[in-house]
C-alpha cells in the first residue's frame, strides 16, 4: 500500500489520526509513504522515531531522500514484523537524486515503490519524463524480472492512462496538461506492452469514475471530478490462474483523503499457489465502488444499477490454523449486511 502525504512532518503533526486509522483498518504488510519531503539526518531520525512509536509492529523503516533539493519529493517504506524475515533487502539507486524509488526484494517477488516526477507547469519536464525517466523505469522493471522473480510497481505514476481515468477527457486543455498528454499516456502503454498489467483495470476493465486524485484547489473531491494517477502494476505472470505469487485485488481508499489530493492505493497478493481459488478472490469484471454525485452508478450482473447506499468494500485477511497469517491475503469484497456475517 502507498500513501502520498505531501510532507511527512506536517502530516504527522496535523493528520496523525488519519494514517493511524489507515494502518489499523488495512493492516498492510508494507506501507509506502510518498513525497515525505525530508532530508537525511535529523529530519529522518525524528520521523523514524515518531513512526516507530506510533507503529511499533513496523520494525523496518527505510527512507530515500532528495539530494537535489531540500524539502522535495522522497519515498519511505515501513515493513511489518511478520514479513521482515521474508525480505532479502531494500535498495535505493545511486542515481536517484530526487529520492523517488525504493526496491524491496521479497523472497518471491520484487516490490518497487515509486513517485514518478510530474511533467510540471507548462510541461517543462515532459522531455525528461518521456526520454529519460519512463525508459529507465521500464528497463529497471524488466531487469528485475530477468533475475527470476515477478515485479510489482506501486505508487503515484503521474499519468492517467485511459479516457476512463479522466473525469473531463473532452476538455480542450486535457491533452496539454501534465499527466494527461497523449505522449505520457502512450508511454505508459509502452510499459504495459512489455509484459506488465494495470492491476486495477485487470479487475475493473470498464469502470468509470474510479479516481485516485482530486484537485483540492478546485474542490473536486465532493463531485468526484478526478484522475486516476496511482497504480499497482504487476508482471503479467502475477495475474495467471494458479500463479504464486498472484495478484488478487487492487483498491483505492478515497475515504482517507476527504478533501481531495491523492488517495491511498493498495494491492493484495496470494503468495502460495492453491488448487482452487477461495470464493473471495475477485474475478476480473467491470465493477467497483464509485463515489461522487456525477459518477456513474455501478451495475450488477443483470445490468441494473446498484443502490448508492451499498456499503463500501472491505478487506479480509486469511488466517492460518495457528491464528497467524499463512501468506495468503484475500481480496476485498463488497460487504452486504443482508448476506454477510459480522466482521
């Protein structure tokens, strides 16, 4: 799971309850923090101490900080004590001077937490994005795959790939705006063309109105006028039936950004192959919880609109016989009080 905080020090001071609620609700094995804006030294030491106090079960914390600019960019990762023994290492590239990526090597896959640079006002960084950053990212992911394990890329990728990912795709300014230019969208398509899968669209191919970013300045959160800029992208092998590890769900959590900006996003993996899928593993289908007055209502299998009062999706964790996690995480499913037991 990743959450973009726009400055970790301020976020911990003003919105600590929000990130605590996020962790308590979702219980992620790995939590990525994007755009922390901290510097190595006292900044990181203070933040690490605070995070350790608030989340004592997360025993490994690593920061990657920008060395180009102070108070800029930066990513961090927190690992739960239950998975630390499964992690072989966490890597930061020497040439990542803006602190935009951390690679976690799990026993069974690589996890790349990423905060892709925005092309900027006036598209001043678009050439750098298209000619340098995107090709290097594709090469990095393929190089990791060639080491013999599948890859998951998760974070703010700063691109709205499909028309469905843009609330006002017909607007004349859209092809001229950072993240929605035809060139950036085509570049993301090249990544998918090299054997990777957009996890959310794998499960929700035709779903409209499912965004992960809303402008705070324009007050677009309440009307769901947003973009989908945050992703979980995986090696194609991770969506094959019977695969291990296997992607079983991806999700957005807009309730944790009530005023807009970026929603936390996450993914659930099944680490061990089993003979038959549990009933709660989602099959790919165009269905998702959609928020906002102008969003189209989701439909059921008969094409009828689902009432907007339907409860939000929930997450479950598969418990082993000994009461601990056995490495298989179940997908979140709509919880219907008329058919579901208590959770």
